[in-house]
């Protein structure tokens, strides 16, 4: 796939300056890039999708996704470090859920984009 580009070099300084003033801090952009990287793993995406429907324990997620409990735990650790999931203890069982509504909206926006024709 070839990328279309200008046939001449011209810089629209008014646009560049306007956008430059409105760009977020570099630190915030890097943090956003790191967050989006977490969404880059299919198993983590499946976990997020499942947790959109219900809170689940590692055993439930393992059975649903047909992967080992160890693999689920590893991915949950990554999701927890990124503040995408939280947990609660009920006796000996630990239930995981999405940390807040933003995570569901990020997933749904990405899924909606993929589903466009």
C-alpha cells in the first residue's frame, strides 16, 4: 500500500502552530501510548471483553478462554498494573472486574472501528 503525499513541500505554519499549542504534554502522550500497548495482546483483550459482561475469578476466565490459570494470572497482573482491572475478595475467591467505565469504552470504540465496513 502506497501512502499519498504532497508533490511539493509547503508548511502551513498557522495550522502547525495551532496544533502545537493544543498538543498534550509529552509525558501524557507517552503514558497514553503505554496504556494502549496493554490492549495489544489478544488474551488481555479477551479478558477485558469477558469482564465487560461480568466479574470473574481466575478459574472462570481460564475455563472461558481455554488457557491455563497461570496464563490468566499473568495477564491479569499486567492489566492490574495498568489500572485496567481491580479485584475483590469473597472468602477464598478473588473476583476481577474492570477498574472503571473508561476501559469498556476504549474496548468498545476499538471493536466498533474493527467492525466498520
